[in-house]
C-alpha cells in the first residue's frame, strides 16, 4: 500500500538503464532464432550469397576493371557489409516493439529500451557475422591488410547508425500512415541496391550522375570506407560529415516523432496494420 520512493542519481539511473538495455538486447537476439549458432550462420549465409552473386556478376560482365586496384573481394565487402547493416538497422528499429506491446506493461520497460535493444541486437549479429567472414577469408584465402581498419569499421558503424535513424523516423510515422510507411521503406531499401554506390567507384562518376547518389548517406559511408580500406584510393565525391549530420538530424526528428506518437497511440490503431 505504501511505497518508499527515492530519486536515483544520474549515474545509477544510467547503470540501471544499461542493464535493462543489455537484457532486452539479449532477448531480442535470441528471439530471432532459438539456436545462436544457426542464427549467426544464417546471417553469414546471406552476406556470402550476396558476395558470390556480385563476384560472378562482375566477372561475367567484365566489370572488375572498374573496381579499385587491390583485393577485389575487399572492394565487394566494403560495399555489401555496409549495405546490409544499414538496411538491417533500418528494419530492426522500424520493427521495434511499440507502446502497445505487452512488454511495455512491465514498469522498467519503455519504448526507448525496446528501440535500442532492436538496434544493438542487429548490430551484434552484423558485427559478429562480418568478423567471422573476414577471419575465414584471412585464414583460408588471402591475408587482409587495410591502411586504416579502425576508420573503416567506424564507417560500418556510421552506416548502421544512419539506417537506425531512418528507421526511427519511419517507426514514429508508422501508426499514423502504416501503408505509406511500408511502401516508403520498401522503395528505399530496393533503391539502395543502386543508390548506395556499392557496385561502382564514386570518383568515376561524372557531375551529372553524382547528384543522383550524393543525397544518400550510405553512398558517402561506403565511399569513405573504401578510402580507408585501400591505400591507392582517396574519395573526392563524398564526405564523412554529411552522413553524420543526416544521422543526428534524423535521430532528433525520430525521437520527437516517437514521443508524440507514444502519447497519442492506442490499441485500435494497430488493428489497421
């Protein structure tokens, strides 16, 4: 009947939220597949199938000469890994549990934790799959050497963060216009097959074509990642600051939209989705 309440310090509140985020992330990762090894293998298989498909396409069409001079598979990986983590981050955040989920009935749980768990769960599987594939490639096929592996990985994280930011905006809009949001996310992810720039080198694009791609933050992160992964390539038609600024702006818009949606949402909305 009577409950003694006390205010937590900022540090204790941060630790409490971090612990809850950790457990929610573990739950999210385990919910994707009951067997962790099988789940990782399926994630790796998707990346390896896409790598094989692009490798044979470039070979059959004699397009390998358009790639950066160096390890051709590293060239493909810098595009495909960032493309996959961007789209998966978007899908994970967009599909996160909302305020009407049964999990929100538990007092410590909230939508911020659910969104963060979905995003970090997808990042965990993507990073583990990427490093496992790179380790197998390094041991079995050819030694991997990059002039700046830390910044290359930072571009991978930036691709994931920008995908999560776009997914957050779509998540906030989904209860209001669910059909339009589904169409928009499908169009964006399909367009990224070309607009991400993973199949060509940005420095080779003429100015007339550059305008068709430089709006996309993923285009900039892939091109910058290749600049850090190859010693003989310096990206002139992309920047690091553009995807950072876009990510920050979209995160702010998404958080404000999610706050408004959380205060207005009702169970009847999701009867239409």
